[in-house]
């Protein structure tokens, strides 16, 4: 008998067919996240869950007594309650590698967009404010040959470093808990303590996972260490940053600008004060959102789930559950 699964995210037709070949599928089928109560009801008798956010925790496991494998259609897995999964022997997977290049592209888009004021000046043109003779009012700042500091030089961080170093001749600094000699050699990335990196970088890029250790990693103290000319880019998770402190730093000119793909609360409300600032570019959590990459992620998530349900070790079990 095929294992039963619940799929909370829309997936491409080809992925749906693959899942149907291997499992008895219940598809939520809507773009909006599945309401919690509905999730609890629809997982009551499944062995597998394909999801992408929403808490995966002890309460869910108490309802879903047969659940054996949870596959997330994302590389980040801060929605997993890892101790609860470990305790119950539930396999948890994610989708690393296939999205690295797309996310790195978006980081560069935010660096270039904030530095050269692309969104702000697009509005300027559309609003008919462009006049002959405009000059210094349109100036931005260079990305090429500047210094980028990457906090979290992992899979995606390395793809950013490669672009920065070889595409834009940037000086690349990084901070991790552990050093990466291979990246230092291949990418010319120089290790710095967090405080050194913050003080030296023209562009500070945050790319760590959200963990108890990285929650609010960038707060008032860290923002104060940055140069007043620094541009801050966050494509990791909103909760890695103290958003109130970031707002204040942008309002007071303690830093120059920010490019943000992620927020404390998503979707962020249109009235949020961050969105009233011309020196902020805000995006709706689209780091990996290209058609090809999202297809690859969906297929990988499906393959991870099927492997786990068929008794094989899925290729992408999250590190803490290996
Ligand atoms: P990864 O390969 O695991 O890299 C994470 C890096 O962060 C590692 O190099 C790790 O190095 C470092 N790190 C972890 N904890 C740290 C700490 N406390 N202080 C300093 N550095 C720390 O992960 P990835 O695939 O690059 O993805 C990173 C994150 O990006 C994901 O977890 C996800 O939250 C986010 N993301 C967002 C989007 C989006 O759409 N906006 C898309 C994809 C990913 P050490 O272990 O040596 O510290």
C-alpha cells in the first residue's frame, strides 16, 4: 500500500505526478498557507508531509500519530522543532544547493539596487521629477571594488562571494562560527570577527540560518558598529535582525540604506515605517523565486519525502537530525 501524504504547497504538475506515483496524496492546493486547525485535521492519518513553513512541532506530532517524514520545500528549517522531531524519530528534510545561485543573484540585485538607488530613481522618473541638468541629486555609490562582509559564508554565502569577488572585483570579508580555509583560498575571502566585519564593510550581507544563536544577531550595538556609509542586506530571516533598531539606524543616518527580502512579520504591512523610507528596498521573500529554481526545489522536496517513506535515507536530512 502506498504511504499517505499531505502537501500544503502548490507544486508543479510534474512534481504532483511524481508524488502520485509513489503516494496517496492529499493536496491543499491553495496559495494561502493552510490554517493550523486544517493542518492538524488533514495530517491525522498521514505518514508524510510536504510543507514550507508553519510550525512543525510537538502539537502537530500529537495529532499526526503516524507521521514519519516531513519534507520542507525550503533550505531554511527554522519552522522545525528539532528536539521534538529527534525525540520522536521523525525525519526532517530540506532543499539545499538547488537555490544557491538564484538567492545569490537576488543579493547582488539588492546590493546594486540600494547602492545605485534603482527603485527610488525609477519612481523619480515615473513621477515626472526628472529634469535636464539633474546631476549630483542622482548620484549613488559603487559596488565594484568596495568591501562586502558576508555574515554566514555557507552554500549561498559562497555563491555571493564568488559574484562579488570575480564579477565586481570586491574585497570579500566573512564571519562564521568556524573558518573556511577552502573559501579563503578559492574566493580570497578574509575571516573577520563579527565586530571587525561590521566596522570594515561597505556592504554587510546577512546570510545565516535563523537559530536561537542568530536571533536578533544584528541589533542596536551591531548597527552602531557599521559605517554611516554602510548598506545592509538581509536575505536570511527577518528575526535575525532587531527591526526597530534597523529602522532607527536608517532614519537617523547611522547607516546609509537597506535591501530587505525578509521581515519580522511576513507579509509586512504596507503602512510599516520601514516602507516609508526612500533608502529601503523591500521585497516579498523572493530569494529563490525563479520558475526553474522553484521547480527544482519542489522536485527535490518530493524526492526527499518519497525516499524517507520508502525506507531509504533521504539525501537531504537536516544536519541536526542526521
Ligand atoms: P548554510 O550553507 O548552512 O550556511 C549558513 C552559514 O551560516 C554557515 O556558513 C554557518 O557557518 C553560518 N552560521 C550559522 N550560525 C552562525 C552564527 N551563530 N554566527 C555566524 N555564522 C553562523 O545555509 P544556506 O543554504 O547558505 O542558507 C542560509 C539561510 O538563508 C537559510 O537557513 C535560510 O534561512 C536563508 N534563505 C533565505 C532565502 C530567501 O528566500 N530569502 C532563500 C534561501 C535561504 P558556521 O556553522 O561555521 O557558523
